[in-house]
């Protein structure tokens, strides 16, 4: 049970600065713009725990049809063990259920797997979070995907990730500053990579149809000029050793291993080379 005067309510714009300060305690590197984006994506699906007028807990969620994700789950260290984390997770799950979500996914630290198991989450496969401190790899230049390919990309993404993600991918595509590229074979999009950049760059989603894995590595490498000199982050399936080895070979380092967890029917894996983000799947 959380303390009676701890209120769980939807995240508002006025909470962003405190949300950043809270997540900074875990070095998640989030800014107010990240919370603004989450709020834009799921206006009623992000929650804060407020105690004595201060934000002491946070969770975000997002829904794509029958698939939803939760992320940014955190309680201020002084208030852990008081039932606040449980209330936040239950509130987000309740919200997602009402939206028609049947599968909920998340990426967990190893030491919180048991925390999530109490809500019915099952530990699935491992993902690796990699960081390239200062991108300097070389790649053959490739052109960005044209706007006319957006519908093809959304269709392929839905096929591979098992969820309609237009709401998320369209703004990334339109603001991607040249980080959105694809492979077209006989007029058909068979692989793509997306990303966003500011002071650093985050690459993902990155996915392909079976048989195009090798070409997809070159596709990733073709982002060289776009991310040169930046810190670059990417989260990839740990069991795809060819992808992990490729990234290590061009200057990435393993930051941590995160088990994916899910509740409800399993999440698909086929063709996924990199996730979009740790909080949105
Ligand atoms: C994980 C976290 C959100 C839990 O929040 P919390 O408010 O301390 O959790 P609660 O007090 O609601 O705990 C609810 C139950 O989970 C248990 N629990 C809490 N943390 C746990 C853990 N790491 N492993 C196993 N069980 C845990 C509690 O003992 C409690 O069990 P009980 O109901 O049988 O007493 C919090 O520890 C935290 O912010 N950690 C740092 C950030 C982080 O790692 N976030 C997860 C990212 S994947």
C-alpha cells in the first residue's frame, strides 16, 4: 500500500522538470523534450506519484492497437518499498487494458525482473544496449528514404514488430534528419533503419525481411556521415550475434543487458535488428 497522501495522477507539462530530475538519479539521459514526446504520444497514459507536492514516482506507457509498452518506471530512492512502484505499474496496466491492449512489453534491469513478475510479466529474451562514445566508422553513403516510402515502411514495421506504430514512427520519419534509410528490392522495401539525433543519436527501429540481414549491416553503416562525432545508442537482440559483433567492430561498447518481459500473448521477434527505444519497444 502506498501512503494515503501519495497521489497517482497523469503526467502534466508542469511535471517535466521534476521527471527529468528523478530519472537523472538513474542517469537515463532524458530531457523535458522526451517527456513532452511521451505525453504527446499517450496523453493519458503517463503517470506520476506525487507526495507532499513533489514528484516521487513515474511511469510512461504507449499503446499500438493490441500491443502496449511501459517504461521509465522509477520511484525516488527515499520512497522505495512503500508500494508506490506497484501502484504506478497497476495504474499503467489498467490504462492499457482499457485501451484494448492484450500484450504489454517492457525492458527490465536484471534486478527488477522479480518485481515485474508479480504483475504477470514473463521474462523473455535478452537485449543488449550499446553505446558508441564518438561515432567514427566509415560507410558507403546512401540516400534517405523518400516521403513516398513512409506507407511501405509502416506496413513492413507492422509485419515485423506486430503492432501498428504510425503514431510513433511518422514523427520520427519526418524529423529524422537523414537517419531514415531503406533497401528496395524489385520495387519493394525489404529493410529499413530509422533514428533521431540531437546532441546524441539513437538508432532504431532497424529491421529487415529474412535474408536481408547482411545488407542491413551496410545500411546501418551508411549512417556514418549523419552521426559522425556523436554519441550513438542502439538496443539490439542479444541472440543476433552477427549484429552485436558488427556493432562492436565499428566502435560500439556494450552498456548493459536487459531482459525483455511481456504479459499476455508473446511479442514477435522476426526481422528485428534494433528496437525503437527502451520505453516504447
Ligand atoms: C523498481 C522500483 C520502481 C520499485 O518501486 P517501489 O516503490 O520500491 O516498489 P513497491 O514498494 O511498490 O514494491 C512492491 C512489491 O515489489 C517488491 N519489490 C520491489 N522492488 C523489487 C525488486 N527489485 N525485486 C523484487 N521485488 C521487488 C516489494 O518488496 C513489494 O513486495 P510486497 O508487496 O510483497 O511487499 C524502484 O525500486 C526503483 O525506482 N528502482 C530504480 C529504478 C529502476 O530500476 N526501475 C526499473 C527500470 S526497468
